[in-house]
C-alpha cells in the first residue's frame, strides 16, 4: 500500500519535472527567437558596454512604451512562456513596442523616468 503510493508519488513528480523541462525549453526557444528578432544586442546607442563584452544572456526585453507591468499582469504577473509567446507574436506582426536593453541601460531608463 505504502509502496504503491510512493510509486505513484515518484511518477507524479517525474511527470512534473519533465513537464517543467519542456516548458523551460519552450521558454528558452521563444526568448531566443525574440532576442534574435530584436538584434541580440543592447539597443541603447550610448550603451557603455562594448558589444563584444556583452553576454546576450544578460539582455532584457524592454517595453518601449513602459507598460511592461501592465502587460505582465495580464499573464498573472510572471514572465512565463505564454507571456513571451505573446511578445513574439506581436514582434512578428511588426510591433515596435519591444526592444532589447542590457540591465545597465534598463535600470538607467527606469531611473530617468522611462527615457534613455
Ligand atoms: Zn546597454
């Protein structure tokens, strides 16, 4: 009895882990595609970090219109795969609402009240 419960529990956990893994893959792929469409570099012309020093993994998607919080709330307040998929769809449809910024420029923009 105990054994079969444990078996079920283990399998359930395994299913959760693999489910999470495929979600993570989809998330990474979607994010990668967005980054490529946005040029894979910080889009602030006066970014102080040289392009060759920039690790693309550090780049962040910037909401040009500064409505990121509002957009995220529609997806439950988290940066999940559905959130990124919707951004990708918008970019592919020709949206100019998104840009890539490095964390430095992203924070600078925030400190400057949404301007770079
Ligand atoms: Zn930058």
